[in-house]
């Protein structure tokens, strides 16, 4: 496995990974077929992200070149919150419990410090114990809970807010 910055030529593989994540896990935000993107739109999104100085987008690449997962930190431009980064991570189910998520998080946390982020934030479904344990392992702590914030197939779920300072 190789952790690296995303490139514009990863657009097709990244779109495919996102579509896969949308169908194989209820822990991601998008539902199947809710994502309205093409390879061209994905490439443009990657290109814009790479041109920003407050976004880090890493991917985990398998030996065969397939993308196993991704992790993104995006920051704001306002001075008062410029030090805060919002984190999103997704790992394909076939790579769960193989260190992909830990490797992505470790690498992006290190890079985030180099860019001046001193606070990282994320939200996670409160019943996603595997992810919560991983976030705690790399230093995130629970800060609060949003009740019934997600509606998945008519069932409501709570979200935890976590941060690493």
C-alpha cells in the first residue's frame, strides 16, 4: 500500500471508489445513485482541490494501482477558523482492518500540522464503533452528539462530533 496525494488522473478511480463506498456502507453520507458526477466533473473537483492551500487529499493505492481509500482535510479561509480542518475518510470494505485507515489518518495528520492546522474535526455515526476506535487511536476525542441527525432508510441515527487538538 502506498499513501500519496491524489492526482487529476485519479479521477476515474476516485469516482469508482466513491460509488463503491456509497453502495457498500451506510456509514458514508451519500446513498447509492445520489452522487451526480462524471469522470470529467471528478477531475475538475480534484484539480480545484489541488490548487487550494487549505485542502489535503490523500489516497491509499494498492500494489495493483487500485484505490483502497481516501482521506481529505479541508479548511476555511477566514482568519478566525483558518487553523481548523474538517476531515473525511473512506476505505473500501475489502480493506477494512488492514491498516489502510490508520495509514491514511497518520499521514494526513502529519501533513495537516505542516499546513498549520491545529484542530481537526470530524463527525461519525455513533454506532460506527470500528471508526470511533480508530479515531481515538490517532488522538481524536468526543466533543458532542447530534441526536437523530441522519435518516437512513427511515431509521434515525446519532452523530458524534470528534476533534483532535
